[in-house]
């Protein structure tokens, strides 16, 4: 996995925090943390999108973020566990992994360094 996909993975990790923050933030500091997570998440996604296909970057970003958010709700916030949700999340992740596997990475002019 190259550096650009690592950026996408980190961006998706921070997406989980800001999505949870939008629902649960209630103080200056929690809103501040949510804002920082949004900035880091989108900054890394935009940087990766400069060298990778934007559609695939966005799909992977949202897929990982969605799966992580749903799992966090199950594990930390008392959301009822439903087998249907887990199946659909696994289906979503299969699609994201498939997109990543079939995406060819082209080196753009000036990106050799």
C-alpha cells in the first residue's frame, strides 16, 4: 500500500471521530476536537485525491468511515446489534476493497519525485 492509500485510511479513521462528534459533542472542547478531526480527515483525503482517482478515494473514504461509525455505535453507544446491518456493512466493505483492487494507479506528470 503506497503513501496515498495510507492517507485515505487515516482520513477515514478521523472521519469516524468527526461523525461521532457531530452527534455527541456538547462542550467547547468536544466541538473543537470534532473540528480538528474534520480538518485532518478532509485534508488527507484531498491530498490523496490529487494523485489517485477521486471517485475511488471518496468511495474508500466513505466506506471505511461508514463501517467504523456503525461498529463504534454497536461497541460504545449501545446501538442494538442487527445481523442485517453487519451483513450490509460487510457487503459495503467488499465493494470498497473491490474498487481498490481494480483501480490502476497512474503516475501523473511531475509526480515521480
